[in-house]
C-alpha cells in the first residue's frame, strides 16, 4: 500500500455518546441519532451550533425502511444547514464513519465535525435477516435464497478446520464478551454464561449456534472530532486519531481463502504505517475488534496481526485477551455483549477506545496502562476491513 | 462502471489503477440499485481490489467533495470518483422516491412524489412573479441545447407553445418540466496538483467545492429559496475566492431536474448580479450566446436524470467545456460554476468552481 504520510492536520476526538442498544426501541431512527449526538456534544462541552459538518454512517437502508437514509437522518444527526454526508461500507461503516470524520478535519476544511452512526434493525419484517436476502449477486447468488448466517458458518468452519480449532475454544470469546458487557450501561446481551451454555444453545447453521452470534439491535453512537487548535482549547485529554485504514476485497467471495481476512491485513497495514506502528502485538495496548460472531474476534485478531495465524484461540484460552490480560480485546463487551445495531456497533467500539484511553471506562477500564488503542469493523460480503488507531494525549 | 473507468484511466494516462490509484469513491443508494449494501459490487470493475474503496449515498458532486478532502489531507495522491444510474431497471421509480419521504408524516399520504415539486414551483413562481411561460422557456432552451450534445437522450426541437400545450401532471408542472431517467456511468480521476502535472497538461482544477443539507422535514424547510445551494455556494466561493459570482464565471451548469429549479438555483448561486432572473431568462442571457450561458449541454431536461450521477454529468460537461472539447456547443470558458441537487424530496446539493489554466 502506497501512502503519503505528509499529513498536515492532526485530528482529535473530544466527546462520545451512545444510546441504549436494544431490540424494538420505540424511538425513531432520528431520535436515536440525536440521543447519541446530544450526549457526545455535552461530553465535549460543545453545542450543536459549534458543529461545522456532519458525517453519518448507517448500513442497509432496508433496515430502517427509508430510501436515502442519510437525508432522513440528517436533522436528527444535527446536520440541518450544514455540509452533511453519509458514508457506507456495509458492516464496516461504524468504524469507517470516524475515518470519514477524520478526513473532514484533516483536510483543513472543518474544525468541529460530528460522526454519528445509527441503525434500527428490528422494524424489518418478518425478521431483519430477510434484508440480507438482497445483498447477493442478483444473477448468480440471490436465486439460491441464501441466508447470511450460512456463509459465515462456511467461514467459521473453514477457519476452525484450517487451524484445528475446537468449538469450545471459540465459545470462550462469547463467554468473555458477554461477561464484560455486564459492566456496560448500554448493553443488550450481557450475561454470565459458560462454554457449556454456548455449546448447548440452539444450532442455527452448523457450526454457528445461538450464543455464537450477536443479537438484532437498535441504537446509535456519536463522537465529536476536532482540529488540534480546538482540542487544546476544549480538553487536557484529547484522544488523537493516529492511523486510519480500510480496504475492500473482490466481490467474488467464493474465490478467496475464507480462513484468513487478507483485506483486513491490508487495511491494518495502512493504518499501522500512518501511526508508525511496526509491531502491533506489542504497541497496541487495547483493541475493540469486530465480533458479530465469536469466531470473528479470533479471525480479526489474526488479520490485524495482533496474533499469528491460528494463535488467537490460544491467547484467548490463556486469558491474554481478558480485561486484566496483556492484550485486552473488547473490554466493552463487544457486539456479542453490548449488541449489534450494525453501524452504531462499530462506532460504539471507537467510543469505548476513547473512554479507555481517557481512563473514563469505569468498571470496564482495563488493568494495564493504555496509550494506544485500536477499533476495527468488518462487512460487505466478508470483504471489507476498517481500522482506526487512537492515542491518548 | 468498467467501461467508464477504462475510458477515464485512458484519458488520464493511468496504465494500471491497481498500482496508481490510492482510493476509490462510488456514489449510489441501495434502493436505486435494488441491492442491499450496494458497495459490495464496486471494487473489481474499478481496479480497487485490496484498496481503500467506499460508497457515499449521495450525488456524484458530493462524492467529488469527499475525494477532494482526502487529497487535501496529504494521505492520498490520486482518488477516483464513480457514480452511475441504471434507472432503466427500476420498475416503480415513483414508489422508490416515495420511500424517501418521512415514513410517519408524509409517506402515508401515498401521493405522486412530485406533489412537493408542484407546491414549491407554485410558491417560487408566485414569489418571483413568474408564470408557466417561464418554465416553458427553460424547457425549450435546455432541450434545444441538448441537440448539440451527443450524450443527450431527451434533446428535442421544441417550442414554448409545444410545452404549454401539455396538460399538467402536478400543477403547474407538465411531463416536460421533469427530467426523465437515463442509464450512465461516469468516472472522474482526481490528483494532487504536483502529481496531476505529471499526467497531463490539460488539468481542470477544483478551485472550490461546497455541499449542504438544509432540512429533510418538508414542513419546516425554506420553500422556494434553495438554501442548500446557497450554503454550498458560499463554501465553494470562499475556497475559490469568488467575490462577485455574477461576473466571474464564463458559464454555469445548474441542476434543472425540474424546470423551475434552474431559476431557483441560479438565484441561490448569486449569478444574477441583482437583476431580475425572469428578465434575464426572457432576454436570452442564459442561452449559449447569452452573457451567462446556463446548461449549454442541455441540462438534465435535455440529457436526462442520471440519479446519483447527476453531479458528475455536470462535471463531465464542465471538463469538456474547459478543455475546449464541447464540439458544437463550445463556450470560451476558463472559470465555471457547477451545481447539483439530489432531487425530491431532498434539500441536499453541492457546488463546485472549476477552472483551467490559460
């Protein structure tokens, strides 16, 4: 990846906000977005009038059932009368939204930008999974009537087979994340469960079982991103965006090796280069890794080069990825514990790293000192990786 | 997409975009494409596999703004912008547009979605003292201009009398006041200034760009004023150091998805210099040989409505004009303004100032 590192303007995050993550929220999508934006602005000590531009992230329009969802969300996102833009890379959108916020500020055009992500999945009938019937190639794949869980089951199977990973080792991720989420005030699916609970839960598509997978959720998240001069004025503890990276693999998912997310490695290398990180395993202190399924946390740790190929289950088993471990992964509780309103879930991860780096995560604060954190999301046809690296002030 | 991208790369002198291009932007809405998560289907045909590729759910000119910002960061040298329309595959276009209305307050009315345009056109014509005749003048001008544009699908040798004869579908608008859909893909290659100079000596510069959303609520927006275009123009003019827009541009391409919008946008872009926009129209000042040619390519009324590629249709014409390649409709232009609007029911639009060196 050729990158030009002559970046002119530093960008800081100075506030974050989150709604509850729940199924069947009564709030409209606009109200959810505003709830998160209002909290983020208040935490930054800013008012909506201070905001110069708005970046909206939301995944398929079909969830909320609105065409041009960015337009629909623009008032709830604080975008009235402002440059407002919705960005979109499927499930990777949540981490991509602050990446777009980063370039709004880093371009020198704006000093104060809101990045907000919203998803309201539960109105989709008869079940949100039906929205995914329309993500396939309309000629080759859609007529098969595919379900999204089917292809992730294929990927999980391939990953487990390639590295000889046992289901009980994968299940440890679900146990860890749901337990972490017990300390998250917005969490939807927190719980004290055991590996046995996961292994005995309903089989959806083998090897995916009910407790391997994150729930259907509604929710929103927002952060405030500012230029260096504004950051210095507002706070003594800005969190700097030091690296961004993303990459898309080919549409033709059937032609790639599902055991390793190469596209994520490409995205991570872009972000690491920008952040001047040579050894991510040593230099990343805490990470929020995308975990819509338990195996994905492991898969993504390897793609991010936080573990060698096939090593992530071993690190998990040894407790390295626990909050008090050497490499805490998903101290928030992740998508498995906090919930998965798709785009909002990714931005929730960025918010968690923001709070961790400011030592404001309360009971969720990881034990080790933290200076550099990473958040990552994933989406499309098992195809896109989005990565952001942040450092404390 | 592949065909348009291949032509753009050839035009820019890019041999292998997989090595040369740093990022790719595509512009599309899921509901237009009939695919959930449309951006899955973008990287291969652009040369973007394993590259930073993303979609903005907006017009191509806002995609251009997104690419412009990325280059300004210093992280990216060359960024490609793609937008397209495959409107011919949409069986129920008006029903899709209706899904953009507020699902609680507006959509249950189940009206022809152009009711909003009819109401706003009525208010705007009342405000400026215009009439049906003025709308017909715009239709006549743009469809006639389009006769000289080989890319135009709705060119016609038509008169104001022909237009006036048609029955309105939404008072005061008749079918010729509303741009009809086309299929198209347009790809634009952007580069940092020093890099661009290595590729070509016919560089079209983006001197300024701006975009804005006014208010999605149809009950609370500023009707008949195109505030979104005004805000976007202010941003673009500030970047381009435009002090007197009425005098500084050699031509303008403004959104005319619905005929009255051309006048509304001309006013919002402050192109009248305080003169009455209706008199300027009547006097032919917006014709190809007028003092400020507007939509010499035929606008969307003549070329067609390219969905999210509308803004890039304007960019394409701007590039042809500035590079002296607009055969048959060429205007001597060194500095132009282009503007786009996302169509009903939105209040989102963008403005760009494009120039070419002498």
